[in-house]
C-alpha cells in the first residue's frame, strides 16, 4: 500500500495549541514563525491498524500526532525488534526526511489517529524563504534525533549487560 498523501489543510490550528508544548519540532519558534509553518501542515487520518509507512519506504513527510496513538516498530527478519508508541505532540519521520534515507521502521495507527504532516517540499520551501526558521527546525530535528539515539544507546547497553558473557575456548 502506497503512503497516503495528506491533502486536507490543517484548518483548525486550535487542535494543535493544547499539545504545542509537547511538539519538540516547534520548540523555540516565535509566534510569527509558527504562523508561517502552520499553513504548510496538512491533516491526514488513519484508522486503528492502518499502516502509515513501512520500513524501507522512501520518506515524504514529517508527521506530528494530533490525536490518537502511533506505534513505531523495527522489524528484523519478521520478528519485532523494538516498539515505541507516539502520543499526541510526538513527531516522527523527520530524520528520514532530513537524511533522505528510507524509513528504518514501520508505523501503524494503534487507534484512530489524526496526524499533521509536512511534506519534504514544504520543508524545502521554508529553506528557500526563511533560512533562520529552517535552521531552527533542523536544529530541533537534530535534538530529537540525539534524544532518540541516547535512548537507543541506553537500551543497547542494558541489553549487552543482560547477555551472558561467552568466552571462546580458544581464549583459554
């Protein structure tokens, strides 16, 4: 199934106001900057169980959960490796869009979900029109990527500590 194209303008900006403090993508933006970003956001809805994008898909959008819940699942040879859930205010897909790399995980709507989506083209239009705003957005994306990497490192260390030490007999 191809990625659904968000097309409805996000007309009701008031839906985002209650979750603004949880949207790390918009951290540190002035009201004027926010008002220039909001028209670029489109609304898209998914029903519980629908796939938003699959691991390996080419990235097209940065998503923000407005309502509902989304599960991010990494899959290693058809076995779930790790799962994370995103609640209202969380964003996802941004590192793939910035890195121009295929998605490294799949996303599924856990319940009926509304997302605000910004296309890669919309992000690049900000680059063309307002370098300062683009810089703030990409800095926020880098900070979020750093936080996720830090959490992944902590999980990796925890996993490594939980594994028994295997010494080869050749080392004896």
